[in-house]
């Protein structure tokens, strides 16, 4: 699925296709240099998406447990209290 997302990411495809096609006009880069560039760009994009998906899964697992929900609720309550106090002091 991640491979499909990487392949179908229109921004990535357009950007790197433009770079490769742009280097063909008058540049000295041959076919193999361009192939290496496209492969490296694909691997970089895929690894970034794997990192994001893995990090999101780990964070989601941590936040959906009992302790994670408790910590999230306490942090949210603290932020709301600080914001309410700032508003009360500035308008008081």
C-alpha cells in the first residue's frame, strides 16, 4: 500500500519527472545517471512515508492506551487552564 501511495503521489511524480526531463535538454547526464536519480528520489520518498506511517502508528498506540489517554487529558486540562487564566488576567 505504501508503495502505491508513493507511486501515485502526484507532487512527487511531477516534481521528479520535471527534474529528469529538464536535465535532458543540453545536460551531460546520461540514462544511468538519470535512472539512479529517479531511484534515489523514489527510495527517499518511500522511506519518508514509512517513517511517517511507523511514527504515527507508534504514537497512536501510545495515546490510545489507558496511560496515554490520562496524560492527554491532563495536558489538555492544563492548557485550557493556562489559556483561561491568561484571558482572565489580560481582560481583568
